[in-house]
C-alpha cells in the first residue's frame, strides 16, 4: 500500500459575514447569559470566585457548531461582540471547523467541472442550461452562510429543502443540483469540481477552494488556548473534512500484457502503456489491477498477429504494474491458468515479494475464495472475487493452483460476514463477455446478489468494452469497465474505450465514485478521452443504464 504525506492545510479566509464588521453587533438568535458564575476548584471550605469568559458568536452559524460551549461552567454567551472575551466567527486564526460545501449533481450527470461564476449565476437568478444546471437546492440551515459567498439568492433558481429530500428531488427533476456539506455526500450524488478543486480528491487544497468556510476562535490568546482543545474535540464531525479519514481506491478492467500489448512494450519500453494514465492510477491510496496473464520465464516472443488464446507475460513486464502503483491484484481472469502450475506459483511469489495482496486465485479452492482485508485511514476495506464462467478457466477445480470458480452461496455468506465485521466490500467478477453496453441478464442477476449481500461496490473485470452502471440501494454496480492494458483496439466498435473507477471512502463509509474515461490510441496505450469523446460515451452509457441524463 502506498504511503501519503499528510499536510495540515490552513483554509483560505473567503468572506467575512456582514455582521462581523458592522457597528451593530446585535446577535439575537443566540442565548445570552451575562451573569458571573462561581466554580469551585479548591477544597470545599474555600470559596473561589472567577470571572466568567464571555463568548460572542457571529449570526447564522449552525446551532450545534457552538452551542456546547454553553455547557462549560465558566463560559457564557453575550449578544455584543464588544462585551466578549472570545468570539466565534469566520476566520482562520484559531481554526475550529471547516464547512466544506460540495456542489453535487445526480450521478448520471455529464458535466464534470465548472467555474464558481457558473454557480453564482444560477444562485443569483440566471440558469445555465448549457452546463445542465437550472436550479440549486440548499438547506435552510446554510442558506445565509452561502449567500455571503455567492450573493443574494434568487427564489426562482434557489430552492430550500430539508436535507433528506434533496437527493430524490434532484434525481426526479432534470437540471437540479445541490450545495451540501462534505459530510452529506453519498454515492448517488456526483461531486462537481469547482475552480479545479474537488473535496473527494487526495490533492484537495482548501486554500484554493471557493466553497470552504473556515470558523475560528478569536480573542486574548491565553483565554482562547484555555478552551480551544475542548472546542476542537466537541465540534461535530460533519463540520471538519479530515483527510486522515479518507481513502481512495482505483478499480480497473482487463490487463493482459500479451500479444499486441506485449509487442509494443518490447518495441517502445515496458512503461509505454502508462505514459498518459500512469499518474491517475498511482494517485489513489489503493490501486487495483486485474491481471489475467501469468508471468512466465522464456515466454514466447509476442506478436499482434498471434493465433490462439494462450497468453503469458515476460517477468520484466511487472515493472509496469510497479510503476502505476499496484497494491491489489485480482486473479480471476480466464488466462491465469494458460501455462503450468509452476508458473502460477512463481507469479504468486512475484506479487508477494512486492508486498502486493492478491485474490480470486490461490493454491487451492479454499485459498482462492478468501477475501483480502485491509485498513487505511480508519476505513476497513475488503476485496473478494471469482470467475463466473468456471469450468476450464478455474484450475482449482482440478486440484491445481489458479483462479477459483464462483460459489454464490459461499460468496453471499462471506460478504454478509465481512459487512457485519465493519468491512466495506468490493466484489469483482470475471464473468460472461458480451460486446455491447448492455450485459447479459444472468451477469446482472449475479451482481445484484452481491450487492444485496452487502457489497458496496460490484465491478466487472471481464468486459472488453464498457457496460452499463446501476445502483442497488446505495451499492454501485459497474457491470464492465473495459480494457486497461490489452490490445483489442481494432477488434470492433467501442473496444477502444474503457473506464477507470475511483471510489471514495470516508470515516468507514462508501461516499462517492468518479468515472474516468479512456481511449486506446495503439495496441497498448490508452489516454484520457477528450471532452467530446467523454460526453458521447457517458451519454450512451447512461442511456443504456436507464437513467435520465443531466447534460
């Protein structure tokens, strides 16, 4: 598993509320306690009287962001900033909370990113149909706070709803997006990048994110220090985006470093396939590769014109998997048993030497069935997988090491057990192949079975072109991602297209998925799609998935 450097980010002071700098410091929405309080710290026979510390809070902060301070015996709220020893207001001098707001749209939304100006235009009354957004929904609790960033809201384009009604309303009404707290992100929302920043990405920088509002304690420093640690502990978690609670996992489709792919690697260098997407793959905390082919010493010289379907990879090719940051290797593939048992075992050994975990294959059926489990930043994640074709593709059926056939009764019980132990389960398949956006009904039934058992992600590793996407409850089913490093560019329509999924976990919950689209430009080399290519693919993909598309 890759290690990241954790930075303490001091968020940018975006905007001071109008009440902070005005002559009128009234604050009628907060409780007022102006009397002094007695506290006893010494022996019972001694009466110790200390002056209360008076706290003023800027208007329009959520009640639970500050109300617990009133529980301290020697602190009271006042309604005038001038009478306060300590203030809670917008700023970053003694940071206690970050309100990171997220621009969210229904998952089947084509647009990926906008400038803040687009959001402000809709907010103040000018719909933006070219971007697919004509109305923004927000909760009443945050309306005024966001107004200080975005301007005066127009009632025709800003709708106030209860938090639990927003998602359904957006999915049912085309062109409706939402502004929600980071804590409110859930899988059926798509997080829209604003001014190049996204709070679900590892490289998020609050200082350059315009929808971040910082809350701080201010006053005489000794007094501030007295209560600062207490406040930080008591602040509700939803008001703090803590990057040490987040894990990103990239899941990929077919890798088979053989035939034309291997031929180009020999011609142009082992790392040639990753020239355009290597940075994306290794940007995740955990990177999954589904490698179908064993490493074999003296593997025959590759050719794009090779006849037959028996594949191997030269051991030197593992450098490509190292370069893209591989952490987890799925071995459910059809071709993992193409060569000898010794080659399978030596491939296991190569992964083990590098500290990579693998699943979907083993020295026998029992070993091949086992999930791999890990914990990263407090997120408990499990991978489990199998070959849905079975028969000739699963050597463990014959008592030899290799891929394991799906046993659905065992799988559902194991996924249920893992879920009960707090694991977020990613279930992947090598399954029946079809050259269409719409997969077989049997494949979809098996995916739903995994989701109903408790897997939060169910992903197809078998497809040579992208398949449709669905939700089962809050579980995401991606029926096929297409190729990652394999040579089927010239095999038919859409075989030069693929998907890379980056799943986001926070505080041991699955919260979001980003879909990256790739296009092959040679036997081995994919690049990220252009905007028009991506729009065309996603529209077709979402339509097949049965979803109403937002631009």
